[in-house]
DNA sequence: CTCCCTGCAAAGCTTTTGCAGCCTA
DNA sequence: TAGGCTGCAAAAGCTTTGCAGGGAG
């Protein structure tokens, strides 16, 4: 935990951003809720529990900044809210998502399923891929089991 | 063109929605701009050229309705605006997108690149896939060529 | 001392909703 | 004539911006 924070701090410093307490608090909330896909407001509320004086605008600005230096990825699941996802340590691609259309849960697939597909796209469509967004919509394991009862 | 409109009309009728002139105008704009990825406002402005009395709210309601009966797919490329894409005739999946991070252009890949990946996800993660969203971010052919000069 | 950063409030956008009137079946 | 549909305007989010104050280097 602490070493991941340290790495992120280093990366921010390298990009010549200051390591303010508000920014560190934001990073901590993201780390503590890595499995979730928090919106800016979610992050704001969680930070507020410990640091009530923080402003929502600062959270937005920090998340934007973290996106810019590739520490988090922005994603939207179509509910009109941007969500922020920590990039996995050492990951060189944005992980995939499974969105359940029944219960709304969002799971992650960290394994990169796309290298072959990407090779194909790069040659066939002459497009140099930097990143991807892959989301499956369907019925999750739990809802499938509930249905069968 | 006319026969595709007819098919869409049939589908709306089948879902017991009325075929008002405003709805037909919306469908026509989508068909005439199939290569683009229009936002609700884009559609609204294009309809207004021919039918100035239409309201923006109606456009939103119509697009929502068309999404519901699977005539269009909603997608967001992260600029905070929902865009609407006609589902290709006979397509049983939502086509993929190539978003250029330099010029902002959005191209489509109609070929379904994911069947193998989906089979893997369904068995390995026990998730029943209904649909997908796949977008690649990178440098398009044109920008790549421009760079090399 | 300078410049970056922050909090607050206001503004900006996109999208949704309430409502009265209209049209059609 | 009942119900769905529409236009307008207002409301409701989410996100960004302006600004003055504050703090770190």
C-alpha cells in the first residue's frame, strides 16, 4: 500500500506536480476502493469523511491531473457519470469490464484479451493503437444463478 | 434508403409506438448521417433545417425510444456527450470504433472481432454476454502519414 | 516573492421533467 | 374522446471556471 502511494507520488513529482495533502488523500481513496469504480462525487464524499474541508472542484482537478499522467483511467458506463479507475500496477493496458444489466454490478478482467485483435486492427485498418476500452454488457454469474431458482 | 425506413417504421409499430413525423424525421437524419456519430443536439440541428418547429426534448425522447427498441446504440467517447449510432442492418453486435487522439476522427469497424474473446469470457468468467463496447484510441492512418512528412 | 494550489460560488452544458395543448385512432 | 405525443420552459444533474486567499519552495 505505502509503496504504491510512494510510486504514485514519485510519478507526480516527475511530472512536476506538487504533492499536496488533498492530492494524496485522493490517491488514498482510490487505492482503498480499487475494486469499485468511483465517480468524482463518490471520491469527494469519501475524502470528506477524513478531511471535511476539501472542495469538490479540487477533487475534479486532481482526478483530471491523475488521468493526464496515466495513473487513473476515465470511463463511463452510460449512466452519465464519469468514473475513475486506478491503472493496475505494471499494466500496460486498460483492463476490461463486465457490466451486469440486471443488478448493475461492474467486475473487472485484468487479463489482456485483445493483443491478437489489436494486431489485426493495426495491420488491416492501418491504425496505431495506444489504448482501448472494452466493456461487455450482460448477465453476471450471480444474477444467472438467481434466475434459475 | 426508403426500404430501411420502412423496416424501422415496422419495428416501431411492432413495439406499439406511433410513427409521427418528428420520429420519422429523426430516423431520416440518422440514416443520412450514418457515418457520423451525432449527439442529440447534432440531430436536433439537422432536423431543424427542414422542420424548424421541432423541440429538442422530442429529439431526446425519440432517440431514447429508438435505443430501447435496438434501432440505435448509445455511445460516449468521453467528451461528456452521448452519441447515437444506427445499428447496421442485420448486425447482431454493436460495431467497434477507432478514435484518433490527434484529429478526433471516429471510424467504424463493422466486422465482429470479438466472437472468440467472448466465448472465452463466457466460460472463464461465467458471464452471459448480451452486447459489447469496443473502442480503440490511437493514431489514425491520415495523422500517421501527416506525421511522417 | 512567486507561482501553484485550493475552496467557494457561480456559470456552463447536457439531459430530463412537468404541463398544457394537440392530434389521431 | 382518451391516450399518446409534442413544444416550451423550467429543473436537474454533472463538470468547469473565475477569483481571491493561502502556502510551499
